[in-house]
C-alpha cells in the first residue's frame, strides 16, 4: 500500500473493503473531522450511520481536551477518562494512533487491519492546513507466506498492548 497523502485518507478503506471498527487516541479532535473521517471509513453519511447500530470508532482524548459532541459525529463513541492513577503521570497525551479494522461487509469480522500513527490530531486543521506526517501499515492477518507478515503481526500486537494499557484510564461503557 502506498501511504496516505492526507490524514483523512488514512481512514479510507482499501478497494473492496468497508470500515468496520477501530480505536483512536489523540490530544484533541473535532466533530467536523470525525464526521468526515467516519464518512470515508464507512462509506455512509451521518444520517445513514445514525440508523445503524454502532459505534464504528472508539475515541480516547487527553483529559484536558474539549470533548467533541458525539451527536455531530454519529458512529464515534467518546470514552470518558476516569481518575486513574496513571493520569498523574500524563500532562499531555501526544500519541496520535488509530487501529482500524476493515472487512468485506459490516457483519462478518474483517481480517484486514490498519495501524495509523501521525503527528496530527484528529481535526480539520491537521487534516487540511498543516504539514503533518502520517504513517500507516495494512496487515491482512489471513495471508500466509508474506515476508512482511511477521513484522506486521508484531506491530499489530504492540498496538494492541498500547491501546489495552491506555484503555485502563477510560470508562468503557
């Protein structure tokens, strides 16, 4: 895969796939970017997403960040932070990471994952007006004999551990 040219493109599924679900973290996010991201990720408008069971994306933001209105970005679930002791060691959450899953339909669990790491926050200024670095890697966990598969599986496992540790600081409703 050629890497995304813009931050928004990092959420666009590969041809033939649909965005199923994912987890994201950042310092900040805005409703407009999240809505555009979800439209690209799912191929569905906000209204269409509102008619389906969700969510598609789970979002963790820095505890000091303004919380976007989830009603303006239907399909994203904003995880509220809790008073976990680890927050004492975090002044600003600089990680901007997403782990996305793609499949051939919404109902059958997908086997294609995308890890996205960027210098950008999830907002339109980062996506359209600032110079940001975006790195992504797709991993089809069903492939056998792929020389990059072992490194990809390792990267995927590291991302899973990162999010697992981070989730301890948020309420999971």
